[in-house]
C-alpha cells in the first residue's frame, strides 16, 4: 500500500513537473520573443533617432557656416546687378559665374534668371531650368514679395538641393531694369553634403534600406506645403513635387493606422499635430520578401526656428534577419521542451528507485532510533549504503555514550548538591569561631575574613548556577544604591587582602526592578573579577549615577586590556587561565542582563578595563 501511494505521488509529481516545464518554456519563449522584438524595435528607433540627431546637427553646422557668407552674397548680387545692367538679361551667365567664382577659393555660385511668371528661364544649374515656382508655394511668396518691392533683398537660410544634395544659400532681388528677378546661390566647396552623410549612415547601419526626408512649412494654415530635403525616389524619378507629396501622403495614411480616409484638408491638421508632438510612428510590413520596419518621425534644427518648418524623415530598416531569429527561437524552444521532458522523466525515475525510497526507509529508522538492517545493505554499494553503515556505528556509540554520561551527570549532581550542603555548615562554624578569636595579628584575621567571604561568594555562585534554570527569581523594587554600598563594604575586606583598595562614588536612592539575588550576583561577580584580575596597589573604582532616564553602574580596574570583549561572556571562558576561576561568572551575568533588559558595555580607557551596566530606573 505504501509503495503504491508513493508511486502514485511520484507519477503525479512527474506530471506536474512536465506541465510546469511546458508552461515555463512557453512563457520563456513568449518573453524572449517579446524581449527580442522589443530590443530590435528599440534598436531601430534608437538608430532612427541617431540619424535625425546627426542630420539636425549637420543642418545646424551648415547654417552656421553659410551665415558667414551673407556679406559675400550681397556683394556678389551687387556685381550681378551691374553686370546685367551693362550687358542685359541675355548676357552670358557662365561668364558671370566664372567671375563670381574667382572671388573666393572656398565657394562657388549658380545664377538664375526668373521672369515675371516666376519661371526660371535661364540658369547655370541645368536641373532647375524651366522650374515653375507655383508648385513651391513658400518660395513663390518670397519671389512675389521681391518682385513687388524692387529694393527688397531676400537672403534664405542654408537649404539642401535634393538633386545634388549640396547645401545652398540663396539671395534674390529684382533687376535694375525691373523686367526679371536675379537669384544667386552660394555653395561651399568640399563640404560634407547630404549625399556623403547618407552614404556614411548606410555604411554604419547595414540593415538600413532607405531614407526620405521632407521639409514641411507650417506657416500656411490653409494648404499643405512640402519640399524635398532628401529622397531616393526624387533623385531616381521625376522632379514633380506633387509626386513627392502624394508619396508622403500615402505614407501617413498607412502610418496613421486608421480605417478612416484622410483627405488633404485633414492631412494638414494631422501632420502638423504629429510634428509638434515630436514623437514617432512605426509599422511592420512585408515587401519584396523582406520584413520591413518603417519609422516616421519629425526633427528640428536651427533652420526650423528661422523658417517655422519641420523635417519629416521616413526610414526603412530590413528586419528579415530579426524575423529569422524569432523563428529560430521558436524552434529552439520546442527542442528544449522535448529534451527537458526526457531529462525530467529519467531524473525522477532514478530518484524514485535510488534516492526517495532508500531515504524514506532510512528516515523512518532514524526517527525510531533503530539500526539499518544489514541485509538491506548487502544489495547496494552507494553513498546511502555507506551512510547507513556509519549511522549504525554512530547509533551504537551514541547509545553507549548517553548511558555513560547519564550516570556521570547523576553522580555529579549528587556530589555537587551534597558538597554545597556540607560547605554551609563549616562556613557558619568558622564565622562564629572567628568572632571568638582574640588575636593581635590583624593580617591573619584579615586573611581569614577574606577567605571566608570568598568561600561564601563561591557558595552563592555554585548555588545560583545550579538552581537558576529551575527556580523563578521574582523581581522587586530594589534600592540599588544601598545594596551596592553593602556589597562594596563586604568585598573591601577581600580587596585589602590582595593589596587593593575599592573606591566608590554612589548616587543615593536609585531604584531598579530586579530580583535581589540576581543583583547581588551581578555586583559580586564584577567585584570578584576586579579583585582577581586587577593590578596590585591600584584602586578599584565603583560608580553609580543616573544618566537621563537610565542608571549607569560601572566597575573600573587597572590591568591588561581585554582583547575580545564578546568571548569573555561565553560559558567556561577564562581571561587568564593562570588565575583561579571556573569561567561561568560572566556567562551568568550575561544571562541576568538579558533576562532584565540590562545593557552591557565593556571599554578600556586610561589603563583601566571598564564594565558598564545600564538599567532602567524604577520610578513607580
């Protein structure tokens, strides 16, 4: 019956462990999967933030660098005005460009002739030929203001050209003949342009697929105005800004994660709100067999503060490898579960046959203090068998030792009780005889009195040690000042015999709540130790005084410093084994202090060992 019950429990335990293992592995798999996805997602977002931060820093740097050339732009514009006034609007732009470029080794210029329809009709920068500024509302506003005010000069902030990826700083003014607008662009030679920056970014982030950066103007609340800052689609495709706007519009429709259709009017509100929140949106999707993580986020730079704009960057990361990692984690999880289940089954089978059953038998025998049957030890030769043999031998030795110790303890108790009882009678006789002796030898009488008091102290100590565990010592309100005065007077006789003197400073009428026998034992033991271990011809100082709500009792005696102030309170420990003593005095003092909440503090100051005891004053 017992075997069947243990077997059933073991199978249930095996089933429980198997279920828990499945749950644990499943939870671990889910946790690792989520943690991995979260880590990869966070890594991509951090990389996106890194790109935007570096791009913003590059913008700020370029803005700072290009601001240094404002005066050069103004002087170049004056030269161009004079040039066209002299040669007309059909004058050679290449010749003017060469003359402007020759003024500095660090910059180069491009020249644009814009007619009254705000179309570029002639330029040294071929990609912008015939560009109609009506598709760039923000630029159109500036040109209209310049055309209507011939004296007005507009200097732009540094901006990026989406075709060349070079930064440019523009200046524009109406020509002196008032027929067209003259626009100059200045670029710094050998600058780190956006193209170089993006190439470096792609090298440092291998799984980065694409980046598209758009500059959104926030001033106009009625319509959406977007410029291209950097776009692979723009460079490889058409220059139509409407196409870029449509691409961005579709991106935001996807990223908004809503079933509602976003029209251009709502889109303006949505994109402004998104840019001001300075957060990010991201989605995962498959494209061309790739698992792509797209992140769209706004970022700002010095240029944004000047023009009330925001950059929107759309970054795509190829997370196909990360997806494979997740799938591999799932496969590994299944393999681990199978292996773990097999190991658990084998482990419990071994534990059942070789550990649990023998230990239960062994435990039962130990509980009943019975030896292990020698027939059971023949079949096995493992650690449990060896332990059983040792247990049998120890059990025999222990029983024999217990029997012997019980006999010795009983004899010792009888001897001690009889000795204590017999000591009391001769001590009383000696005291009576001492009172009857008449002698002129004071030293002899002093030695007898000291010896008699020592014997009484040893008797009291033995009696307390023998009975303190069996007798309840009732507490009472005790005048510690008077008791201490009596005990000091009594032990002064012993001190004189040891060529010592006890000096006392006792504050009167200090009461504590303690049993008188325990209080006497505490005082007597400290006085006895001070006499025993004190330096001859030196005084022993006893002090009793009140400190705040506590009473401090201290015993000070000259002598060598006590090295270990904790071990001296252990049972049978003696400070100096050359001196007489049984090593239980301070141990009993420590027990009395614990039972009465008395704080002990041992110090060494000015060549004296100090034993301080702190009592709570009984004010009732």
